């Protein structure tokens, strides 16, 4: 207990105090206050107010938003699964999703916040000057690894338990998990892509497949591996044909030694990775361009748990996704194994790109749902100007607009997952495979743009608190920005849509047209959605006519074309869903609101495509090279 020396006499000197004390006895703080006030000629009450007072910060504290069960709180997820999955499979799947929906809102959410607080660090040298390149990650990040295995976030898609519904089941679990994962969803995306490639490897590469595939799809945390994806080099990201400088030198034992510099390697702590390189021939030459690229399997650590002739040059200082270790790597003779035909590396990664782009779209929709879920709850807790936010029509209208965008994004992601599940087990029709080829880049590019808009709007719903890092809310926006960039920017994906149209000689658009028309047919026969069905049909015909009539404008119009196709297909899905789910008021209203927007942006902006020089002059006015 803190004790004050006994005061014998107190003298007032220029409003100060001079104390004479003895070393024998002690007095209390109250006695000191009493003596002080007596010396000043005041009574004790005033002294009690002036001395040792606590700061008064007021009685009001705002209740923060609370996460509810992330599955039971999402009407679209439930109605979609109930619509498609047979009851025999639905019962155990939904039981698991209800349980997991609670876990991601509690335990896993807290781990995700911890990953944000305890970001990865790189220790390049030990105290004695030895190069160690040790990557330090938080205990929460390591726990996310174990949870991913335990929950089967990769395994679910490969176990064959529910047939064509395995992939949809997996995507829904990842949808629930992603916003709580502390970005562990990113290495899982690359792990999923690697698993799909290894699963489909021919027997020629059985050694690699036997070693890695079972680990990538394991439910045992001690066995579970994650995979990186080291494609980006200093010359460029998406342009791997001219951007890849890494050389693969053949060895007598059938392996290769890789020499190169990987500029952007996400999930640097992964157990293995897939990467592109150019095989060096006997004359020490390589083939440039796409035809010179081969795909390689590389384990990050050797048998002694040391880096496989890899140096971690630096950690990337990123806008968002800071929880995820991303680094620049020097490959200085890393041992690797070729897993594609020589020169066929780019076609070999197409399956991986399909998976990772779907993961990207899933994360976009999931981020939108998370911010909206929190904003919805907050509106019932926050009072302003005498009433709760939920009672202000303007605020609710803002949330409703966000909800429409989120439902459209979600149903597109679920539909793509359903089609992928059918393709996974070889029962997809030709039309479904063509549709999946077109919808994958569309879903990735458009949902990413939606996420940036919706998450930004969502932060406004919290006022100033939406801008405060301690709340965990700003991280949702920072992390969303990567979704428009990773696995291809919006323009790159728009050009991929054009390539899909060109390479299939327009067959993907024929499949798209047939699918849209079949989905809106029933809606067009209802009183509630007749007008919206007509609008989607009309927009589809306009866009199809534009593609046929304006081949010379394809490049400059590519982004607007992609947006138009995305909005049309989302509209058709919402209309079809509303009809098949019994025309409930909320489903009908969602479809109506979505179809009010511009569904054929590429036609609306037709005149803009005639002015490329005007665009050039506008952008580069007063610019001097």
C-alpha cells in the first residue's frame, strides 16, 4: 500500500507547499488533502474535488456491430442450396454450414483480426551474420492453416462424397470463411489451383502427383500442405510470355535447377509452388515467347527444412493483404520438376487460373456480404438525431442498394461453382463448359469492381468509425483492392473475354444467349417480372448485335462488353431464382431493382468508341515525355 510521510507542518509559500516531515509516522492521502486546504484557507470539500480527480469521459459508449451466424444470416446462400442440392445431400451439408457459420463469426473471426495485428516479418540474418531468411508469422496464421485442414476447405472439393455438389459445398464454406480468415483464403486459392492441376497430371508425372496431391487435399493439419504461385517477374505480371526470364537447367537425374527472380510471390511460407520457366538447351539457349514456357513443381524447403536454394530478398509493403507474406525471391539453382510438356506451360496453368479466379470472385462477394452484415447489425445499435439508423428510409435505401449488388454477385459465384462441380466430375454438357469458360473471367472482373464500391459504401455506414483501424473495418476495403488486380486486372480479364469469343469462334456467346433466354422465359410469363424479363432479352439481343456489327471496336469496347455480359447474366440468374423460389417478395424486388440498371452499357457507349484520338489528347494534355 502506498503511504505518505506524516506531515508535521505545512507552510504556504507563493501558493506552493513546503512540508516538514518526520521519518517515524505516515499519514493518508485524505489527511494530506485536508492539511493542504487548511493551509490555503479552504475547507476540505473543495480540496477533495481539486486533488486526484479522475477524467470524466461521459457515460455513453457506442455498442459495436456484432456478427451473427454467417450462414443462417444469408438468405441467398440458403435458398440457392435448397433449390439445387438434393435433400439427401443437403441435410448433412447444411448441418455443417450452420455449425461453420457460427465458427467463422466467433473463433475464426478473432483469429483473422489477430493476423492483421501480428503481420509477418522477415529475418534475413542471424546474430552471427549467417543468411537465414526466416519468415515469422503469427500463431493465429498457423492456426488458420490447421483450421483449413480440419474443415476440409480444400479436401471437400476432391473427396467425391457428394458428387457434383462437392465444389459448390466447398465454395460456400470458403465464402463463409474468407472474410474471417485473415487472408489465409489466399494461399488456399493457390492450393486449390495446384491440387486441380496435380490431380489431372498424366502418369508421366506420377512421382510429383503421389508426393504432393494427397498433402494438398489432406484434412490432417500435420500433413496438409499449401501451395504458392510464382508467376510474376519484374518485366510484367499478366504478360508472362515476355515477362518470364527464369531459366530451367536440366539435370542428369531428371530434375531442373531454376535460376531467376520472382517479383511477387504470395504465400511465401507455402510448402510448394508452381512456377513458369524457360528450359535451357544444350547450347545454353532458350525459346522466347509463350512457346518457350514450361510449368514446374518446386518444393520451398529441402529435407533439412532449409530453403531450396532460394533467397528472400525483401517483403512486399502492400496497401492491403498485409496479413499474407508476399516477397521478392531469388531462385539460385532451386531444384524443381517439369510437370508440363516442354513449351506448354501456359496451357497447363489454365485449370489453375479457372480455380483462382473463381476464388477471387468468391472473396469479392464474401467481402460485400461481410460489410453489409455488419452495417445491418450496426443500424439496429446506432442512434443518431434521436432514432436508430434502421428507422431512416434513406439509410435503409442505401443498405438495400448494397444488398442488391451483393445478391447479384453471390448468385453468379454460386452458379459458376455449380457449373465447375459438374465439369469436375465430367458430366458438364458442351454448353455448360462453354458457359463456364466465359463466366469465369466475367465473374472475376465484375464482382471485384462491385466489391470495391460496396465495401467503400459500407464504411460510410459507420461514419467516422469506418475509418478507424481499431474497428477492423478499414482492412476490409484495403484487402478488397487486390481483388481487381490479382489474377488479371479488369482490362486484362476483358481481353480474356474477347479471346474466349475468338478462340471458340463465337460459340461461348451462343451458349450465353441460349442460357439467358432459357432463364428469363418463365419470368417473362409472370405479372411481377414480365417487364424485367423483356428488358434482359432486349439487352441480350442488343449486345449480340453489337459484337457481330462492330468487330473493329472490340478492343476499345472490351471492358464495356464484359460489364454488359456480366450484368445481363446476373439479371437472368436473379429472375430465374425469383421464379424457382416461388416469387417471394424479396427475390422479386431484388430482380426488379437489378434490371432497372443499364444492362447493355457497351451499346449505350457506342459513340465513345469512335474517338480514340480524343481520349489520347484528353489524357496526355500538357504531358511531356
